[in-house]
C-alpha cells in the first residue's frame, strides 16, 4: 500500500499539515497570551479546530498543489512542499468561513423542505 503513495504528494501533505498546525498553534498561543481565562473546553475545541484544519489543508494541498505549481511562472517558487505549507495555513483561515457557509446552506435547505 505504501508503495502506491507518490513521494511528492506525501511531502506536500506533510508540509500542509505542518502549515495548518503551525498557524493553529500560533493562534492558540496568541489566545493564551491575551490573559483571557481559557478553560479545558476551549483548549479541546482549539485542538479539534487545528486537527480539522490540518486535515482539510492536507487534502486540499495533495489535490491542488501540483496544479498550482504548474501555473506559477517563476521556477524558484514552484517548490511543492512550500506551496503545501501555505495551502495548509490558508485552510486554517478559510475553513471557519466555509463551514459557516455550509451550515447556513443546510439550514436554508432544511427550512425549504419543512424541517426545523
């Protein structure tokens, strides 16, 4: 099974995971540094957000990083792990908006079909 994995895509996925985790931990540390009271529930919720964003970043980066690299005109900027890292960090920022949109659409569909 492992022999079927493309090493380039594996590196991209690991870099995307690192990008999401680094950005997520940075956000979490920023929250701790504000001096606000952070409960265990807040910490668990933040850890789950980091994990979800990392998984989203990995799947997105493995899928689209080679296509993005193909359209970058500068050869020095076509490094797949670097692109994956930035995609992972971007997914951390974009995912809450995406999930809110999905939730709002599901609510509208439910209301349209006579649900709650």
